[in-house]
């Protein structure tokens, strides 16, 4: 890939393309061997990822939603089982199911079907289809989120590629490598980069834990630095819009403080340094082989002492 911003690369093509990404840095932080393992054998998609991607589409690219997703027919018969499909003399019921789903699949080829079957309590466990639309409605009704994520004010799901030349490597000369990022949304009207997150709890206290656990504080400097290196333009700030996956589908809007940004940048550069070293040496180690003392933080110790 040549450095620049691309609007015509789909999500699958982006993830399979060359270049180190923030998720790659997360794996490097766990161990270089974990990064290499996932790179050679990408993890299969899980339902939570499908729902998250569908939510991004319906909010940020609403005109594309119907082209990519389709609602599971509520009154559709169960899909035929493997035994029914392979039966030498299928029953009339099996033939009915086979015919129905063959026609449905042909009419909806290439689309992802979203479930319309709720759990035992439809309010707390709605179907994927209902949950996505309720989360969307919560974002649209939110005074700030509706402006930040207004599709008419910017660009969604652009793929950014750059040759990393970050000049903050200390005394060592940086090793130039292809890097990439795919911001959820760049609000051009307000010059903000906005990241849409789904979460179980969007409160200040719990989302702060998510920022630490999932290293969102590394995502901010990675995306903003990459955008600047690719375009020569700086965004004013990086904002998280977090929406809950259960009622009342609350929305929280957050941005990192300067101390958190500096910490994220330092960790980003440390991970890049490890990545560069592994590329140079061809050695991708897992965990250290020596025996290490385990040290618990004060709050971990306090929680286990009565």
C-alpha cells in the first residue's frame, strides 16, 4: 500500500492488508509471538464483532446498511440440518425448508443476516436486529453524540496508511515501516476524530477501566499521529463516543487528558520499538524464560486482605 487515505477499501481488505496497526501493537504488547500467530492465522469473527460492525454501519454509513445487512425473517422455518441436506430421501418438511432457504440465500447473497430472535426477556435481551437499532436511536437522540457522528459532517471508515517517521524515538534513529489505521469517523466540520465504542457500561468509572484494559489511550496517539503523518494535518482532538449494549443504552462522551495522552504515546513508541527490533532480527519471542517475581498493585493487595 502507498501512503495516503483511501475511501474505497472495505473492512476485510483493510484488516488483511500490510502494515502495523493499533490492534497489532496490542498483540506486540502481549508478546511478539502472539502478533505473529494472529498475523499468520487470523482469528475468526465472533458475534460481538458482527454486531459492532453493523452498529458502525447503521450510524456512520446509513446508506450502506441495507446493502450489507438483512433482517432474519421472523416467520422463517428453521434452516435444514446437515442430516436433512444429505438425506437420500428427504421428508416433505425437509424439502420445504431446503427450498425456502435456498431461495432466501439467493435473494440475499453477500449480505449478513442479523437475528430477530430475542432472549427469554425481550427487553433486557433483545434480538441483534433490535439491539442495533435501539443503540442507533440512543446515539441519534444524544445532544452531543448526534453532532459528533453526523455522517453529513465528515468521513467514515477511511483507511489511512503511512510510513511511520515519528521523531520521538529518543536517541535511536527510527526504522521506517508501513503503518495503518481505520478511524471510525473524522468530523471535518469540527476537526475531530471520533471513535464509536460499544460497552456494557458507559459510565465514567467503568469506561475509564475499559480505556486501561483495551489500551484505548494508545489508540488516540496512534490514530492522530498517523493521520498527521499521512496528510500533514492535525486534528483538534480524539473523542470516544461509548454506547451501552443494554437498556437504557446510555451514551458517554469522553476524551483523554494530557497525562493519559503522553502515557499512551510512550507505550505506543515502546511497542513500535519492539516491533522494529523483531523485524530486524527475525526473532519473535513470547514470554521471558526466566522466573519472575509477581508484584501486585496496592489496590489488588487491599482487595484480598480482610
